[in-house]
C-alpha cells in the first residue's frame, strides 16, 4: 500500500507540474532554459526576482519564486550565474528548494557568428507535508524529504543575418545524472533527462521598434511542451536623462494556455507581468483562469559613467 501511494503521488506530481518547475516568462529565466544563456545581458551584473502563482481558481495554488544574480565576463569571456528557487504545490505542500550555479563561455567565431557553451550544477531538496492528506488506513512513510544533485549542459549559436536581424538558437540537457526521486529508498524512480530547444529572430524595424518571434520546445519523459509566439519592444523615450521602453508579448503553450505579457524598462530597471489564460480541457473547472506571474530586474555596470550610444531595445537571448 505504501509503495502504491508514493508512486501514485509522483505520477500525479509529474503530470501536474509538467516538465519540472517552470515559468511562463521563460525568456527571463535563462539558467532554467539554457545555462549557455547566462551573461546574455547589456550590463556587467543583473539581479532578478520572479514569482508565479497558478491554479488558484481550481485548487490550492502552485506558487513558484526565484531570485538570481548574473555576472558577465568575470574572467575574460566567462560569465557566472547563481539562482535560488522555491516551489510549493498542492495540498501536500510538495516543496522544491534549490540553488544552482552556472558558468558560460562565449566565443566570437567571426564578425557575424558567436557561440556559447554553458554548464549548470545544482542541489535540491524536495519535501512533503502529509498532515493535510487523508489515507484510508494509517501509513508509515519513511521519508518526508529527499536531497539530490543536478547537472546540465547547454549550447547557443548567435548569427547576424543582416544589419537589422539576428538569429539565436540553442539546445540544453538537464538532469544528465538522472537523480533519484524516491521517498521509499527505491532506485527505480529517477528524474528523466529534460531536453530543450529554443530559437528566436530579433528584428529591428527601426531604432524604436523591435519584434522577436520565438519558438521553445521541451521534452521530458512522456511530457512535451511547445511554446510559440512573438515579443515586441517600443522605445518610448531615449533622452540623455532617461530611456523608456514599452514591452509586450503573446505566446501559445500548445493545448494548454495563451500567455500575454506586458512590461516596461526604465533605464536599468525592467518589470514584466504576464497571465496564462487556460484553454486546455481543464477550462471547465478553471473558468479559463490560469497563472499570474511577475518579474523585476536591475542591471548595472562596473563603470556606470560609461554608457553605449547604441539603442539596445532588448538583450540578445531567446
């Protein structure tokens, strides 16, 4: 009975969480998409916080919080990132806490091609609170938490197609060590490798308007996730005193949700909000309500007095 309960729990967890902890604003969580993207930013340093709340209209909300710090070119062309992650799901308060460290190295192949390699290493703890769960009979489940190590690799290729457009594509593999997820001491419950592909074209219509069509695909075991859509940036003001950029995006997570995003960038500050409108078969219960997400970031450089005259509407990633 005990093995059945735990196996059933993990089966439901994997299907409900779908491909690990993730955010709808995937273009903001670079280390979770591809460690080779760490350091793809304008400033020398970037700190970012992100929070997501989902399924509040259906059940106990699934809440995810992340805070990260990135340092670009700390040693020659080597960039570093660290991320703290907290995720709590459902009545059992299935919790995932983790910290990851990423390193990426960018190489300029020629005047129009760049490649980047990245590696990620992290440690996680997952725990369950059984006090809110109801069993038909008394169960003595030996473990309330598990600790595991995680390892990932990534590759990114960036090419300037012409003076106004850039193509960025990448591939990454997470859970290469297939960490054990069992709470009952079994070695048969492993976290499957999560492979991810992403590509986007950054196109400048002019100095004020930019579009970024994007495609993102993730595969883990029997789970699949395909997101497609477009991001838009418009420079509202670019005076010597202040730069203001309006941002928006619309994406489709196949057979699951429509994601709308809105944000603003004022000098070094960047804030985004997004909402998932559920279009899956669950919409009869969710009433098309999905998840709300918020992110805020700040970038700075060592020599803040030195600023580029080039209008950088959007960092070149995803």
